C-alpha cells in the first residue's frame, strides 16, 4: 500500500541520517560521535574483551598536513586524507577500529591487546606506511604521522573511555614536542606534566587579563662612539609572586597556548 511504502521510505531515510551522524563524510570512517559510542559500548560490555586482554588507543596526527592544505589547496588535502586513511587501514588489524576525529586527527581502538608491545608493533607499521610521500597530481606531499599510545586496564576496568582519550592526547603531545614522525606511550608522569602545563597556561591567561606584560628597553650602542643608536624592546612578565620573569620562563607555554600574539600586542601597547 501507499502507506507501507511511505513508512519503508521513512525508515530508510532515518537509517541514512543515523549513519551520517556517526560517519565522517569524506573518508567514511566513524567520526568522533561514532567513536565515543563504540568506546561507551566497550566500557559497558565486559564480554567485548576476552580473558585478561586490554583495550589500547593510538591517537594519530598527520605531520605537515597544514602545509599541504595552505600551499596546494583543499583538493590536495582531501586526497592526502583519503590516501592516509587507506595506508592506516592497511597497517592495522581487522579487529581494530579506525576513526577520524576531525581535520588531520585519527584514532585507532585496538581490542585484544595483551602487552604494550602489541600496540607499538601497530605503531611501527603505521610509521612505515608513511615513509613514502603521498602523490597529488604531479607533486609529492611529504606527510608523516605522530602518535600517542595508551594502554587501558583489563576487562571491566576500562570504565572511562574519555580519560583514555585524554591520556592518548597527552602522549601525542609528547611525540610532537619531541620532533614528530614518532610515537610516545602514555605514562603517569605525562599526566603530572600536563597538569602543571595547564596551571601555567591559566596563569598566563590571568597575566594577560591583568596586563602584567611590560616592555623593557635595552640600548643599542655604536661601538665606535658609544652613542645610543636604538632600543631593543623586550617583553617581561611582572608576576606578583615570582617577580620579573624572562621570556624563556614563559615563551614555550605561550606558544603552545597560542598567546604570543596577545602578549606582543600588550607589550607594544
């Protein structure tokens, strides 16, 4: 009947919308929403993990992808993302889930993991996949990959997938800060370092709000006459507890938090 055909069409449409909500439109991989749904399912279902095996996450970021997008355009970027997806799919196991979090970020969920070396073996295969540049038209895109690895608890103790994601992200930050094109495995020390880094970032934000960055002027002299021929403007953070801080005390954190431009503008003002 017309009514039954209309109902069937409505059901098909609803299923398509649901698939679109959980899938990345470019690569067809699960998106962030689909990934979180899968992790929640694992956290609630002890039977998804057999024996004493664990869950492992590998958070991936494509190195130099922004350069490709900025210099060659978004079509080149899409080509690189699709080829990167193909190479990553080749490197992982059939039982692993590959998801695209957005941009050039991907995440692999590996179940049935017994030891940390099971994850690093996957990571080594992924690094090998990106040793060859990706071709776009007549140009080569030298895109690498950096990875953060975290090994979850056994069976039921995988109760907090969001915490695992945060830990994998911290490990990825470490890999990128050490030079990219490599992987780092999460340790509890990284968590403490991240906490201290967040505290410093918050302090930087408060310093900007209270206009605590001031210029100091260093004279530039003519060596022949000792005349002052110019002044170098130097940024100093006047911290009420630690006193006057030099740039080496805050520049790395300011760059990581994308605050350098604001600090520069405050000093110029």
